[in-house]
C-alpha cells in the first residue's frame, strides 16, 4: 500500500499543483476565488501551527495571538495609522521578524510547562493579546481600539497594485507554496528531527543531546513567523484589521484544521484548512444552521476518523522509531513476513 | 484613596461570590480531567444550558401565578430541572462525542476537537430554539431589591449570600461524595489508573459517565446561580464563563477538586480587585497574567501534584 503511495506521490502532487494554478481560469468566479484564497491563507496559518503542535507536540491554544500581532504590525507599516507606506516586499520580512520575536517572548516563560498547562498559558497569552489590541487606543492611539485600523495599502509590486480576488489568489497560492516547501524542509532537517524527538519523548530527546530549550523556542518562533505571513496576507487583503478578527475561536479553528486533517502530515493539514473554511460556506444557504451543522460535522468526523481525515497515511508514532521504512524499501519478501 | 478603601470590602464580597461560582463550574472541568485526562470544552455550554433551564422555569412560575414567589420554593424549583437537564446533556456528550473516540483509540487531541464541535453544536442549538437575543430573568420578583443589609459596613444582598451558600454546600457535598463513598473511591481509582481500576472490578465507563453527569449537573446549577445574579443570559455566555472556570481549574491544579474551589476563589478575587484598582477593561488580561505567573513558578498549579508523563497531552 505504501509502495503504491510512493510511486503515485509525485504525479499526484504535481497534478494537484497544476489544478490549483488553473482554478482561476476554469472557475473565474469572484466568490469562489475569495473562498479559495481564504483556504490558502488559513492553510499557511495551519502549517505554522502544525510546526508547534504537529512537529514539536506543544499544544498551543493561543496561536491567534501571532496572527493578530502579524496583521497589526503589517497594518502599522502600510497604512495612514503612522503614516508609513512600506511596500509589501519590504514589510513582509519585518512582520515575519516581529512575529518570530513575539513567538520567542511568549514561548520563553512556557518552556517548563507541558500538555494542558502549556495549552492554558498560551490561551491566556491569546486573550491578553486580544485585550491589548482592543484597549491600546488610549492614552496613545496605537491599535485604533475596537474600530481597528483601516485603509491599509494593498500589496503592490513595482507599482502594480493587486485589486481582484484572482490576483490575490495567486499571491496567496505562492506564499502557501513557499510555506509548504519551508514546512517540508524543516520537517526533514536536523531541527525538525529534534522537534519530533521532543514530541515522542522529551526526556529521551534530551538524553540524546537535543537542546530542548532551544528547539522549543525555535518551534515557537518558526510557527509564529508563519502566522506573520498569514497576518500580512489578511491585513493587505481585507485592507483593514479589527481586534475581532483575532478571537479565541480563531485559534480553535486553526487547531481544528491541524487535527482534523491529521497532525504532522502536511497535505492533511491543508486538507483540514480546506474543510474547515469550505464547510460553513457550503452550508451558507442555510445561514442560521451553518454553525450548527459545522459543530455536528466536527463531532461526526472525529468519531469516524479519530486521528484525522488522512490518518491512513500517517504511521502510528511508535512504529516510526523502528527501521520499518528501510526494510519496506528493499525488495526483500522476507522483510514483510517478519 | 479613602474612596478606594471604602469600596474595597464591597468588591471583595463580589469577588468571593464570583469566585464560588467559577469554582462550581471549574469542578466539572477538573472532574472530567481527573478521569479521562481531556479538556471538556463543551462544559461552558452545559453551564449555559443550565442557565436557560432556570430562566424557563422562572418564567413559567411567574406566569402560572399558582404559587407564592418565595425563594425557598422557587430556587430549588429552578435548580433541580436545570441540574438534571445539564447532567443528561453531559451524559449524552460523553456517550456520543467522547467515548466512541476513546474506544477507537484516538490520540489525546481527537476528543478535544470533538468537544469543540460539541460546544459549537450546543451553542447553536440553543440559538436556533431560543433565539439569539438575550433573556432577562426577573430576579427582583424572587429576591426583592431591598433585601440587603450591612455587615461591618459592607452592604450585602440576600441573593449573594444564597449564591455563596448554595455553591459552598455543593462543593462540600461533592467533596464528601468523592472522599467518603464507594462511588467516589471508584472515581479516584479510575483517575489513578484506568486499567488497574478495571482489573479490580470497577465499571470504568460507568464511573466516567457518572462523573460527567455529576460535573455537568454542578455546571447547570452554576448556570442558574449566574442567571439569577446577572439577570441576563445569552447563548454565548458559556464561552467566557467556561474559559474563566477552566483557568480556575488549572490555577488550583487540574484534576484536584479542592484546587478547583481554591482556584475559583482566587480568580474571582483577583478579577474584582483588578477592576477596582487598575482598570475594568484589563481585568481579564490581569487574571490571565496571574495564571501565567503562578504556572511559571509552580507549573502544576497551586494544589496540583506533578502529573506523570502519560497523563499529559
């Protein structure tokens, strides 16, 4: 089964990528473009959270804090709020740097915590960020309070400003592609192995010489910088940011994307983002029943696929440690009977 | 400054009342965590449903005009159906949304998502059946506004005393249940080690179901009390109350029943002091900051023990 999966993996991924590129040509519908652009945006966020939760196994319930910080920093840099109008290409790295630093600042006090305590502390940071965003309009107006920051510049490249949803779509798709590539390379890198070692057994990882403090901080910083990308995309697309974009429910939604698809599996995380964004849209005709059906679907999906939609691809974590993968790769019939 | 000193005791009374209610809701989180090691995210919404049940009974009693509106009569009449209904919802959640996941061998995070789904589902069921607008409880009909008196210069209403009294009795009752009865011993056994408890003849899933029922019933009772106190309820009220109560449970040490009560009290007092002394807008930020500080210096919560690795997410 896995060998079959291996053989078809490249063509499958390739055709998926081509399909994504062709969507604006095949379905030139502004609404559909908008929904798919949102899926891309949330997929970037979900990939970022996946680094913290899926790779390093640190349950973060306040991921929306980084999303909010990213959006607001972008808004500060490219709106009349402070009179700054940096181009997207310049603002994006600054935002990524700022969110990565905020990730380290929030991650540092939580290093001793694990599991549910870590979850509640990150949740607390998320709430504190929201309260700050909504209240920092007095005595000095920084965040604009509940009415947020408006008239944010659209992303422009060499004087060409993005306006239509399909143009945004390609920008979002590009950044999603980069985020996916970065996730993949990180997962297979030395630091990615360190994260997965911490996820499986922190004590053992430490004994094997992994600097767990540094690795965890790196996970937080890396996850947060993805949220910085997502935040810049949201702010420049919406042309405005409000504190209510960054409620706790948003953290929950992003976490649901990571877990629903199948933690740690990159394509599954993107699938999760697509499901969570698209489901309420599908039920949009039943306006009132939309969230009702969404809640029900989450429960039903979890009952029938408790480890995520694509869990059949994910190997159970314990087996990963055994040399099964190498044996399966050899055309030795004895290996399978072992 | 003299102003501040004079309202401080008053604020403390509010804080303690609020804290007792937080503690009551927190018990539901902590009990479920004790036996299943999962965060029951839908617990805040069970609390909200309790509040709606209490509201419905109060409206019915006032409309029926067949009995005198006496708190001794009306309050139990509101609490009992609310607790029962909340308990049944808790049972249903456990049976439909959580147990199947455990039986199918989900990881620790699967039930979390299922609970989030259940929370959204419950909120929207109430919104669809009762409407999105807030409901108002005619508390003044049960506890007239002039039922208040001064103790040592602090003005206390009878309602506050009743709320604190009921919450206190329930916590005491639960503590007795867990510490002194056979059922309580089974609960503690399941919390200690599910498999060993099963080997020793404990009906593990029966105990888990009972735990859900009791915890949810306490949440429903808290819903009635909060409804009476604030006189306004809406379908989204479970969110922030649940968040606070969960914070209280972690603050005290999750899985620890006395810790939940202590955490609730501390949180209530911190909140009321923060809104008097600093700024009401930042009161939630301050209570979360206190939580973070406590956990950084005492990572297991105030009364919590260090959990073994397998009990953590």
